[in-house]
C-alpha cells in the first residue's frame, strides 16, 4: 500500500510539474511576444526620429512648403529639364536627350542666365527627389511590414498624404518614362486617403 501511495504521490508531483512547466512556457511565450511587439514599435519610433533628424529632408520639405504656397508653381516641370527651360523662356539654352531608360543627358549654354536656371533646376529637383525618395522608402517599409503601420500612420499620415498631393503631377510626369516610379509612395498615400 505504501508503494501505491508513493507512486500516486510521484504521479501527482509529475502532473503538477508538467502543469507548472506549461504555465511557465505560456508566460514566456506571452512575454516574448510582448517584447517583440515593443521592439517593433521602438524600431518604428526610431525610424521616425531618424526622418525628423535628417537635415536634407527638413530643407527639402521647407522648400516644398514654400513652393506649394504659390498656386502657379508646377512641380511637373522638374520631371523634364527641357520643359523647365522652355517654361522659363530658355529653350534655346538647353540641349536635352532622353535615353531609353527614361534618364536624361543635357548640356546647358555657358551663359549666366542658363547657368543660373540650371542651378535652380538642380537644387529644386534635388529637393523633390529627396522628399519622394524618403517617402517612398518609408512607404515600402510600411507596406512590407518592416514598420508598425498604425504607429507610422498616426504620426505621418497628414504629412505623407500632403506631400503626395503636392508632388502627384511630378510623379505622373516621371511615370511616363518609368511606370513604377514612387509606386509604394502612391499606394500608401491612396490607402491612407481612403481611410480618412
């Protein structure tokens, strides 16, 4: 009888041990999942802080805000240097050739007016590309699950959709030569605009 009681006590101890092990495993799983979620959220917030600290993006967005305040400003002109020069009455001072891949090569006349217009084009189109490249990279990260979508949307929805609306005609002009240009940026902006 004592042997039976010892076996029953051993079985009870084993069952309790298995129960405790199951509770510990479940708690560990929940803690790991919670920790992983916190890491994901922290990574998203660090990504946003990095965007906020980027001096080139900051300067580009300031320029974009100022340029968008002028209703006559046509961002699509920056998609084609020849159109930009023609718009400013300097078509004779630029020789532009479009390659089969959509890129352009150009030569500007060696006059003060042509060189000043070229500097303006290069600086302003650089600002546009900076904003689009930053927004497109972030959109790709959100769409591919590398950033926490709700946290990023909460913080960046208004800025991202405003930037897309401002630059949409530029993006459409670029898509004539590169159909996938800023595709993620456009997709995310459309999704967020539909949710608003």
